[in-house]
């Protein structure tokens, strides 16, 4: 069984951090920091461990923040060259961004410079939010400059750090209420040459659409005019949650209207499945109407929860166009593996095809322990 993620923040990591900080400043009290950061570490979960180490770092660094953050920045390793495939290693710098978020708010310039450096090694998407809350205009102005930064990691921060509903982070309520300042930044990034940045832009728009569906649709329509294939992908990705919710205006952006004369039939749907296993579901989509139709086909699985209530989760399947009388078979593998982020429970699981937001029953699978 894999070790819990929290074990990444262990005594060995503390030793590496102590060595890096001592290398940046010989005055850094390496041994006392080691003792302080290691004591009580095992009693915390992942984020708690990172905060514990960050606070020990705060006690060991100079009390003068500009001097302290200078040591911190000089201790950093080389900037990341790749945009993916780092694994947990980059979380080495999570205590650093927590330190800047917690202790640097009275020192705007020094902290923004530190985050510019940190986001090229991990991400400052969590720490920058504290500065957007305290100094919205100044921070937005700096992010506008960073939207054209040579570093792909800095450009991504402009979008990811301003997401109103960033996972694992407090919501940016001001941007949930009025997303216009964020949209101005996304406009600068929508045709960024890196998919890494464009994906973040799509995720930000997806967030905005949960509070302002009409704004998402308006932006999607505008951005699809004379769009490159890359921007078309961005818009589709931004619309994904609205499509899963079956919002007619979002579906219409993609040319998918309320289906007429569409039938579905399960071709492969086992009666039983086991917890920890998976099922391959296949079904036909048939157009019985006399007109061609653009269809967005998803699969909804009504998973059993611990309280016995079933809740649906929607999976993307395929976007297709069917002519009159045309039939196409599509499918999806659905896993019942137990994950740290999702627990599965035995019981009947209802399966539905979702075509342009309309649920159509496929059948039921009895999941057993």
C-alpha cells in the first residue's frame, strides 16, 4: 500500500531544508531549526506538517522580514524547466509559500519578488491570494505585467492565482462577485503559446461559470470568433462543467441543442461489479429524427454514499454529429477502486447516458464488497 502523502514532510526533508537555508546564510541556526521543525511533526497531516515546518523556519530566520525572505530566496534551487511530471518533489517549497503568505503581508515588494521566484519552482497560487485580498489593485497591476513574463510558470500564476474557486484554497469572494478584473487578465493569456497556461485559463473560466454562467457563455462566444484550434480547445475545456450540468446556453455554444428523436441502448453493462474493480460500459446512440444533430454525450453514474444516498458523477464520453438514422457506439471504463479522494460503497449504481444535458437510462449495476 502506498505511503500517505503527508510522509513527504519528514525529518529527511527538514534536514534538506536546513542545509539549503544554512548554505544561503551561515548565520542560520541549522541544528536548533532541525530540533524545532522535527519535534511534533508526525502529529500533523500534510498541510499541518508544512505549516509546522514553515513556523519553525520563521523562528529560525532573522526577525527582520526583508532579511529573512532574502535568505529564503537565496536558498532556492534551480527553476523548473518542465511544466509537468514533477510528482511530490516540488512540494518541498510549500513551507516557503506558506511563510510568505503568513509573514510577508506588510512587505509587498519583497514578497512579490519572492513569489515570482517561488512560482518558478513550485507555485505561488496559494500565497498570492493573500496579497490579492490585502492589496487588490497593486497585485492585479503586477499580475498584468507578469502576463507577458518569459517564464511559463509566472504566466500560469496570473491565471491560477486568480481562480475564484481554486481547490485547496480560500475562495476569492470579491472575484466571485465581480469577475471583471480576472477576465481582463485572462484576455491577455487566452492565446498563450503554452498549453500549461491555456489549461489554467480554461479552469479559471470554468470557476467563473459556476457563479456567472451567463458571463462564461458570453466569453466563450466571443473567443470562438476566428479562434485557432488551440483556443477552441480552451473554450471547450472551460465549458465542461456547464455541459455536465446540462446548461442549454453552454450546450448551444458548441452547437448542441435539446436532442430530438435520440435513443440510447446499453450494449455492454454488467449486472454486477466488485469494489476495487472496474466496469466497461458501452452504449449505442441513435438518431431517429430526420435532421442531423450535434451531440455532447456523457455518462452519469449514481454512486452510493456512506449514508445510503446515491449521488451522480458525470464523465465525459464523446462529442459527435449524427445524421438521420445514424447510430454510433461509445463507451467508458468506470473504476470502483478505493482512493484517498473518493470512497466507494456497495449497493445498486444507476447508469445514465447524458445527451446534450438530457439524462437517458441505461441500466443498473449491483456493486458488491
